[in-house]
C-alpha cells in the first residue's frame, strides 16, 4: 500500500517542476512584453510632445473650442 502512495508523490514532484519551469517561461515572456510596450509608449509620448511643441497654435485652438463648448453645455444645463 505504501508503494501506491509514493508513486503519485514522485509524479507530482516532476509535474510541479515542469509547471514551475513553464511558469517561469511565461513570466519571462510577459516581462519582455511589458518592456517592449513601455518602450513603444515612451516613444509615442515623445513623438506627441514633439508634435505639440511644433504646432502650439492647434493646441490653443482646440483648448479654446473645448472651453467654449463646455461653457455652452453648462449654460444650457444651468438655465433649466
């Protein structure tokens, strides 16, 4: 009877080691993907900042129009 108890324990140990290895692989892949995404986002942020710095009048125009639109909406809501 003791033989039956030890055999599954040995198999479980091997399976646990293979699971740990596959989990490590998955974690490593996720870490690499995270680094890649961080680099992509950082590059996109730099590009957006360069664009805004080279076209400040567009940003000012959009901010002005957004303020006018928000003011109009608030005025309509408060006039009821």
